[in-house]
C-alpha cells in the first residue's frame, strides 16, 4: 500500500521518500483499470466483475495509505512528499510542485446503469460503504429520480477548492500557456531543505534546469508539460460530471470570478492551444525568439510539437518532434469545437 522509491536527489543515508505523486498515480491507475474492466464486462466477451471489485479494493487500500503517509497538509491545503529518515523522523518536503496536483487524477463516477448490471460489484461496494466509515470520506452517493451515482476520488469535495486555489493562481501554477510543473512562488521563495549538514534548494526554473538536482532534468522545475495538463483537464471534467454546475471555484484565484469546473477545464484548454496560435502581434508563443519560424513565410506555418514549454512565455523546449504527447493538443481543439 505504500509506494517506496529511490529518493529524488540525494537523501540522507537510509532515508526514504513517501511520494504523493507516485501514490496518486497508482490510485488513478486502479480506477482506470476498473473502468477498463467495466468495458470488458459490457462487451460480453469476458465477465469482469472480479476485476472491477479487485481494482476497487486496490483504490481503497491506496486511499488509506495516502492518509496514513501524512502527505496531505491541512493547514496549507496541498499535498507534499514526506521524507522519512533512518531514525523514523518524518519531514514534509514543502515544495509546491506537480506532486501536489497529481492526486487530482484519481477520480471516477459510477452510474446506476453500470452498477445495476453488476450485482456482485454493487453488493461489494455497499459492504465497503456500510462497514468502512472512513471509506465514505472518499466516496459520495447521489440519488435522484431513481438514479444512483457513486463518486470515487482521492481529493474529496472539501479538499478540492484548497488544491485548486494554488493550481489556478497566476502567481503560482497557472501560466498563460497551461499549468506549470512548479509554482512560480518558488522564484522569489526558493525551497531550501537542510538535513545532516547538507542543503538542497529548489527554485522555479521555467525552462531548462540549471543544476543536476533530481537527475538534471526539468520535470518538476517550472515548464508546462502537455501530458499532465491534459490529465488535469480530464480530471476537472470528471469532477464536474458529478459535482455539477453548483460547484464553482474562483478562476483565476484572486479575481473574484466564480466558474464551474467545466469552464475551468475549457479555459485551461484555451491556454494550452494558444501556445501554437498567432497572437495580435502575429507571433506564435511556441517559437519564442526563433525568427526563422516567426517571420519566414516558408517556415512560420510549420508547427513543431516540442517536448515541454517555457512556464512564462510558452516557447518550445527540448525535443521538437514530441508528437507522442504534445500531439494531445489536437484532442483539446476537438473538445473545444464540440
């Protein structure tokens, strides 16, 4: 139930890192596998009730581990990694990064149409609800006109606005071109971690990493990455499917404007797609200062799919042919059209 992995960077000897993001990924994986199992079951080619129950139980176990690990900070309203030293001391690593947002990925709604077709699964879920009171913290039930919906999520409706307060703040995660991997807050407030005579610093770096910490890459250092942004948008759509139009959040944070989660998802899609579109000045953010691609009529309409993007100006960084994930922009455009 606990995901333990080699500590990022250089931890004290014998220490380990309880990872909010890795645990959140596993919860999202369990719900995704349960969803796939329901499709297999509906196809009639293979009874998959046992698989659905199995992955539901996995989700419950991971959810319990998430709370046991202590990675949720109630005062801050965000998820953090936690370092456990060889002596058993627990220290929260309070870096505002994608680590704190990935638990949003674990969310699904089960409708009556599905549940009624799976009586064994329905019985097992009811057992959890009746015999595991703590489970109810992460599953809600809606009943309307004879229809019953079950809502499963790592981040419940009470924690959701707290996490989104950071994610939708333009001084934190929200870039004009999507959600940054690291909060801009750390530009002026680097996070310094000191233990056993050594110190490590994490600073906001919107482009390439300037040091070798965490392997020298810039995954969680500040750029905008399409895969996690796409999953954030999909998760907001799933939250909206259950919570509906009555659940609103401030967007952007501090603006005083309330928006539904569907609206927020659409606005994030717009920011991501505008990375590739010409602005009023005729320039595409994706090409930054590359004048050949900005000005030359033979080149300026040849769009490249970069690996990741500058957290402040949207310029493409890394490999220029990463259609494997940046190509997701096509799906965002399609959704916007629909």
